[in-house]
C-alpha cells in the first residue's frame, strides 16, 4: 500500500478549543478513510505543523494520488473547525524519499 504524508501548518486555535483538539480532528478525519501510521506536531520556522502519515489502498498511481489529496483536504476541513490553518502539503513516499503529489 502506498504511503502518503500530509503537512498542515496551524496558525492559531479557534476560541473554546484546547490544543489537543487539533490533532484529534486531523487523525479522526483521516481514519475515516485510511490507516493512519503516525502523527506528530513539529515546529517549522516557528509555526506548528501537523505531520500525519497514512496508507492508501493500492489501485493505480494517479488515482492513489488523487485519493490522498482528497483525504488531505477533508482532514484540513475537519481541523479548520477547531483551528486556523496555513499551507497544506501532500507527499508520497517513492523509493525512500518523500515527493509532493
């Protein structure tokens, strides 16, 4: 199964939401469609960034990429209910390297 990664910048919390609600929303949304292999928060240039790695059912290359992009957008929508977001990247693991899709 192909492995993908999303990187979503978080620029702030919406009122009334605790910080842990951000990751919970992200993982919960992705888990509705895929197996989430890992999740973590990192600082990228001083800005919190969610990094989630997930598996997409193997079909054909462009369809897998499209499914990963759609799932990442769905995850971002869920996170935006509790937080303000910045840029979103979707990457695919190819031969040991992460490349944008």
